[in-house]
């Protein structure tokens, strides 16, 4: 929808009705000047694809997705790929029980210092290739609850 809008600095989507959306792939891909985004009223209960959703949003420093309902999402690969200014991200309410692909999810998030994925359910994930590749500032990560029994690509 906004893919390639590289000069866009602010988006307020608080009045968007997204209740019937199933596909949010690449929605903000390449919005490299985006510093602020309001997704507080996004209804994501029917979304199955969130791959590359924020890829290349290299000016975003913080994003709060605590209201996202991700219970039906199966693909999250590259979701935050090259969000290089992202220092904080709240994914504590993410329901990842149906996700099968998390490859490159945080690749290139070079300013991310801490991420809490304690609540991530990874029992159905088969692909985790490069999930944290290039997260050069990451000093703390808790993956003790990661179930990797079905992962074939790491």
C-alpha cells in the first residue's frame, strides 16, 4: 500500500478499518523516512501474511504493536528487515502459534539492543534462517521458550 514511499515521515492510520484484511505483506516496505506510525486501531485478527511489512523502515526508532492480533498469521519472514534505527519493539502480545516462517524477521535491526520474545510460540516454525542476522547491538535476548523441534532451516 505504501511500499516505496521513501519521503513519507508520518502516517496516521487510526481511522483505517482493517477488519477484513488478510494480506499485509510489504505494506510499508521502503518507507525509509518514516519516523512515526500510528497503528493503534489496526484490526489484524484475519491477517495471515505480515512478511516484509516494515522492511526498510530505517528511520523508525520505536513501534508499538501491542494491540496486534496475530493469531492467524503464518508468515512473518522479514517483517522488520533493515529497520536499522529500531531500538525498541513491543511484541509481548504477539500470538505466534500458527507462524511457520520467521526467517530474516529482525535482520539488519542493527540498533536493537534488547528484545523480549519470551511469549513466542515457535512450535510450528520450520524456517528461522537469519532471524537475527545483523542485529549487531543486541545485548540481551531470551529464547529459552523457543521450541525448535520442527525447524529445518536455521
